[in-house]
């Protein structure tokens, strides 16, 4: 058994709609966009991660870029398998002539179905995993933030990723109630694309929308640190000629308002379903934000105004779920009942 364990390597994976993070030996060894570029006629893998992201929107007919995950779940089984396998190769854990067996803990949205869970496990197994376990994203985020999830104290976690927003109340090592909505970073990007079309008559791609969100994205117009206007390049819808327009954070705050309101409504619904004793705890502990969406300027302030509760953004929120998944893997016996 000891010899078998020597050849068993353990990795934790945050398999996200926008980014995939892999932790090995307590370190983040892979942090790449969840995208694959494939040559159409042959099916040959041309690039994965950052290199594939650079190709998005710039390919010819022989190259196809695929995002295997949509709304937090696997939409393209073959592409997901390819992506997982290629990202694992980046770790370079094979030494000598033996290929080590892999034990994986993968975090998943709390609202996915049994069929979708099976797709995640199957993709990982086909990519070389011997033993695959799953942990829900809100629980992984809570562990990654540093919350003692085993304590009899209620904590609310809001994890806003690329495809889903996960809102959960956690106590005594379990999720007391959770709401998983397929409204997150991708929909915010779609809002920006639509706004640029309708207000500025300019066509932009998804990558440009993501850059706009990072550079001048905001959840409300009265933020503390105001970013400079951002120059956007795209195709003029009237003339077809490349064009530049400048946008400011107040415009983008207006464009994102409806989608952010959906996340706020989900948070209110989760609070309404919370048992009274745990509500009292949340009044004291506040709400914790994780995931890339929590970096949107003024989002914590807006949610705090709406709920009248303190709101805290996790340290390095993009990696909070991955950190929690890694801690759960390292302390498997302690968290074994949280892992499926």
C-alpha cells in the first residue's frame, strides 16, 4: 500500500468557467484561462490556456477556440477532457519511467445536477485521474478564506465566478441553504458587448469586453477610486471600419446594473431562507465575497448598502476556491464528509 501511495500524486483543481487553477504540493502550479484551440480538420490541440485565449476572436476557419465550460458546467465533454489533460501536463509531475496515478479533488457549483457531476468525474478520469472527488464551490471558498467551517457559527459566502454565482450559508461543516444562479462574469461581459453595440454603435468581442470590465468596470457610480477613461477599439457597425471610442466607469456601471441586481436578489433570497439563529450570526460576521466577480469596483459597497450588513472581499479572491480545495485535499480526513 505504501508503494502504491508513493506513485499516487494528489492535485486540487478549481475547474472554472473562466479560469482553471491547479494546486500541487500546496502551491498554485497552473493558473490558465479555461479555453482550448483545436485544428478543425485533424482535431489536433494547438494551444490551451493563455495561448489559446490569445487566439480567441482572431482565428481562421481551420482553427476553433472552445470554452469547454459554460455556466459552471461542462458543455463540451471532449474539449474538457483535452483541457484537463493538457493543463495537468504543465505540472510536470512524471518522473522516471512511471506515470503516477492521480488523485483529484475538483470543486463544482453547488447547484449542478447529478448528470453534470458525472460529466466532471468522467472528464477527469479520461484525463488520467485514478480517484476523483468533488467539493462544492461555496464550501471550498469558505475554507480558502480561512473560515472554520466546522464551528457552529453561520457564515454567508458569495462566490461570483465566470459562469455562476454561488450564495451559501455554512455552519457545522455543511451548507444550510444555498442559491446557485447562472448569472456571473460572462453575463456582465455580455452586458458590455450589448451596451457598446446600442450606445456607441461599435462591435467588440468577448476579450475586449473582459478588458473593459477590468479597466473601468464598476457596480455603482459613486466609487472611491475612479479609473481613467478607457479607449475601446472595435468595428463601426455603420461603416465597417475599425473605430476607437472612450468609455468611463459610470457608463459601465449603468450597463451592468440589471445583472448585478439579479445577484443582489439572490443574496436577499438566501438571507430570507436562513434560520433565525444563523441570521444572528451573519449579522455579526457579515458577508464574504470571493471569485473574480468580487473584484468589480464598488460591489462590496453596493451589497452592503442593500443588506445593511458588513461585506468583506476575500484576500486574493480569484484563488480563494482553489486554496480551499487544496486545503481540503491536504486535510482529507478532517474534511472527508465535505468531499463527495
